């Protein structure tokens, strides 16, 4: 019975730590850039897009297709950085990088 109680305590502690990581990921902001910095995308550690910033010089050029490509590139870069942070935080707990509710 003692082992079961220890196991339950460890499971509860792990759950608490995972909840803390989840909250941290919601608050983390990661920036990706494209086009030499003319397009910036900010995502949360949970991969949600927080903001997109487009330099006026790109808008003036009026090249819709290139602008769209730069937005996608900036978002992907930011999401890649956020995924890495999530995986590092889970690895610190000895957890695999792919967990339900966490970016993978």
C-alpha cells in the first residue's frame, strides 16, 4: 500500500508540474521574422498567433503573394521556436516531447 501512495504522490506532483509548464507556455512569446525583418510574427508557447507586424515598406510595394509568403515564413519560424521551448520544458520533467495539450 505504501508504494501505491508514493505512486499517487508522484503522479500528483507530475501533474502539478505539467500544469505549471502549460501556464508558462501560454505566457511565453516567441518572435519569428521573414524578409530581413520586414514581417514579424509573435506566437505563444502554445503556438497561438499573438500578433503580426508588417513594415510599411512591404505594404507600399503592393506584392501580395510575396507578403503572404513572408507572413507564413515568420509564423512557422516562431512556432518552431515555441515547439523547441515546449519540448525542452517537458524533457526537463523526463517526459517525451509529444504530450496531449502541448505543442509537438
